[in-house]
C-alpha cells in the first residue's frame, strides 16, 4: 500500500500505511527554549495526531520558545495533511527567525513543513520527496466525488506552497507532485526547495533516516526514483497530465 495522507471527507476511512518498521520513535524534542541565541526543535517522526508528532505537540513546544532564533531539525516521512499544515502555519506565525534543517528525510507533508522556514538547509546526504495528497474513501459516488475534490484542492494548495518558496509555477510543482518526485540534497537546492547545502549533521540523523520503510512510497528513496525535472533550471516545464 502506498503512503497515505488522509484529509477528512464524507466516507473517508482514517487508515494509512505506516512508514516505520519498528515501534521505537524519537518523536519530538525542544532544546534550549529560553536560550539567548537559538532554540532547537526536533521533528523526528511521522506527522499524525494518533501517533508520531502532532500539531498539538509542536504548538505546545513552540509556546516555550523565547529565543530570537529557532532551528527546526526534520527527519520525517510525512503523514497527515492537516496536522502538517497546522505545524507549518504555527512555525510561520512564531516570532523567532526560523531555520529548518533537513537532517535525514523530509518527505510528503514533512517537505511542506520544511517550507515554513525563513531559511531551509539540507544535509549533504539527506533527501526530500513531494507527491499529491492521498486518501482512502468508502461510500457512494457522491462520497468519492467529494473526496476527489478535496484531494485536488489540497494538492493545489500544497503546490502553491512549493512555488512560493522555490519559484516556478503551481502547474510545474503539481506535475512534480503527480510523479512523486524525489530529490537528493543537491537537487533540492537546485530546485529551490532548500536554500543551502550543509555538511553531515551526525551519524544519529543518518542512522535514523534508515529506519523508515520507504517501500510504502511509489519509490523507495531517491536511488530508486527517476531524476527530478527542474523547470527553472532546465528551462522547460514538466509535462502536466
């Protein structure tokens, strides 16, 4: 089963494949919340209100931060669209200057969370992935139609978020999302998803990224995926189906 981001609609079934192959989760952690220099928030799990990191978790952590600068370190395969959008909006609304650092993986809605940073840094061996919103629905034709409309709406909204941060058009980003596009660190910078390439953040982040079961996606990581189409680099927009 592919990874499923689940917005709610009539007849929606709240169920999705997990991207972890073990029960241990580092979750989230806030460090040096009152530091005179910089606080640090780690988001090291799936994004979900049932398990992993929820919007409530992040908002509660952000309420403790009084530092002028906030570094948000991300290693997540994504999860719930609504939880992820709420986290991204909370980061944008926070008065601190927010730097997002992708330590291992920022896939699906976790890549949208990354776009909330005033600056986005990606480690040299990290990856990012974007795709369209997914859901499972059960019901009559009207329920399926409602779900299709909701998914289309949220995918368009997410494409706009990528375009606002990285440049290019909503149509270009939507085409990349439809193809489930994976980016290595250099490709993420070239595409505009990340602003800067950093050195390796440490063995713990890289080891943690290997604990995700990437087979729940269409492609099991960047090494198994085709190269991304970089419209504003290549000069030709990707085809839109």
